[in-house]
């Protein structure tokens, strides 16, 4: 797991993502990664099923629960990674990690906006940050070596009043291009 929003949900960076957490966070409702546990605990304490279900929700139900970003170094870099010795691979992977962290920080600090109120009149950055699940792959579908990471970014965030809300659909082409340039710059620094 990754993102500044983890602390708000009681999660830690680097924590391994389970299938159940993915299903809850990116499933049809976009719920808390531990929604099943939260719901079961409240039912055991005698709460109503409706109240227990609501406690595991992260705001209202949304149609799109996440965005999949794919981070891949430039061809010369991933070839260096694929053909290099162990030390070279570690250096390339460390640069790749830092570049992804910079892009995620940029999305959290500059791009992600929660709109609420009548006609979305209020706009705030998610104060607790965002939550993402990240997976590293070392091969392309063809079986050839290809260092790349998938970052599944939840579109759920928290408003200033602590209520869950949807992060606006601001992930359009200019954002992706800017993020790609930042990724390339971060790899080389």
C-alpha cells in the first residue's frame, strides 16, 4: 500500500495488499480496505446491519473506484536494468521507486481535488492524502524483461470535516503527460 491517506485508514506504507482489501477498496462500492472486519466487529457488538455496513463505507457509492497508473522507465533505463549486474539493477530500481514516489506526491499535492457542496462549490485537496495499491512486475506479457509498476489509485478521499468523498475526475491527458515527464525527470535525478 502507498499514499499519504493510509494513516487516516489505519494502514501503513509498504503493507502487503490482500485480495480482500483490493475487493473492498476497488470493488463496486469503494469501501474501507478492512470493511469486512469493521462490519463484523460492529455486528458482534449488536449494531444494526445498516449501521455496520455504513461504518465500512468511504463516502457515497461511486461508479469508478480507482485509476490504474503504469510506471515504466524509459527503454534505455529498463534495458540497463534487464542486462546489468545486481548493483546496477538495485540503482535502477531505487531511482524508479523515487520517481514513482514523486509522481504520487505530485498527484496528492497538486492534482487531486475533492469537490462537494451544491454544484461542487467547495474544492479541497484531500487533507489526509490518497490511498494506492502498488504492484511491481519484472516482465512484459511476452515474457521479455520489463521493469514496471502498477499503481491502483483509489478515487476516495476525505473532506476537511472527516467525511468520505470522491476525488474529482481530474486525471486527464495533460495530467498524465505532466506525470510522465515528472517520472522521466525523477528517474534521471
